[in-house]
């Protein structure tokens, strides 16, 4: 019962800190009239962009990032398995 109370208290305090901070950030962003039009135009341009043409130009970068992430995951999985087995040369 003590763990549940501790977790509940942690969640309540996290929300008590996060919700006002998020609302304050949203209020500041909403009332900044200087950047409101620029932000709206940027979002409209983002949704109207030709994503197919963009992806056809930038596909090598995307492929490199995906391959790099897969390589890192493979290294972590292989290295983690060696540590879990207890190989002395990896510890």
C-alpha cells in the first residue's frame, strides 16, 4: 500500500508542476502577436509542401539514419547479451 501511495503522490506532484508550466507556455505562445502570423504561415507551408519531391531528394540521408540506428541497436543487443551471459572480456 505504501508503494501505491508513493507512486500516486509522485504522479500528483508531477502533474501539479507540469500542467501549470504547460498552460503558461501555451498562453505565452498564444499571446505573442509578433510571431503568430509567421507561425501560422509556417504551419500552412508545412502542410502544403510537396513531401514526395522532398523525400525523393533527401532519401539518402533518411536511409543513412535508419541504417545507423539499426547498426546501433544491433551493437547494443549483441553487447547486452554478452554482458548478461557474463563474458569476462566484456565486463
